[in-house]
C-alpha cells in the first residue's frame, strides 16, 4: 500500500479513537475539534482534510466496520437469518463493544441501524426489488439492531451463543445450524 495512504489511515484511525475516548468523558456536542486533534495527536488541518464534522468521524468508523464485515462475510439474500450468520454478527459486534456503547449513550445508535440496513439492503441487491419484498429484511435489521443495543448496554452479560439463541427465540425462528 502507498505510504501516504497508510499514513492517512493512521491519522483517521487516531481521530476515531480519540473521538470515542473523549465521548466517554462528555457529550459529543460539547467536544471541540481542538480537543479532538490534541487527543489524537494530529494537526487540525489533518482533521479537516479527512472530515467535515465529528459525526462524519463516526460515520467513517461505521463504514469501516461495515467494509471489514462485508469482506469477511458477504451478504447472502437467501441465508441472511441463519443461525451461523447471526452468531458471527454478534461475535464481530462484541469486538467493538466499547465504541458501540459510547455511540448508544450519545443517542447516536440510529447511525448503526442505518449501517445495518445498508448492509442488508445494498449488500443483498434489494434496491431493485419491490417495496413489499423489502419489509421482512428491514424487520430483520431492526430486530438485530435492538438485540445488539440491549446486549451492548447490558455489557454483553450473555455469551454469544446465549444471545444468538435468544435472538432466534424472540423471532420464533427455527435455528438453521
């Protein structure tokens, strides 16, 4: 990879990390760009070269999360609600427990739901489908988001296996292992 691209990724990731750390101390609306770049150890110009707002930093984080997930687990329209798919989703999500909890506490969880919807609708090529065909997928995404939300907010007390089984039980789905 080009050295400049690598350095730019490091800058972006430092800003993301700093933002989430600062958001544990005070609301995002009270954070200044000056505080953010100081915590990230980058120049103010570096922030504005990459982002236009703090919310865009969060969107970048979620997009990066989604891209990594898509590379690892491409969406499959025919098997989206399979046990193994949901299990791996919870496994992946748990890796980002701190960041997601910070997002939820800041009342910015809608951004995650939008990312989940994007993964399902765009990743499974549902854009071309009739509206009525999309509703079950939005229902799936909403249910998944809500389980993620409450699981993360309760500090992931249940194991990944337990939360996956609870998800399927709540939807009255048969486990398709």
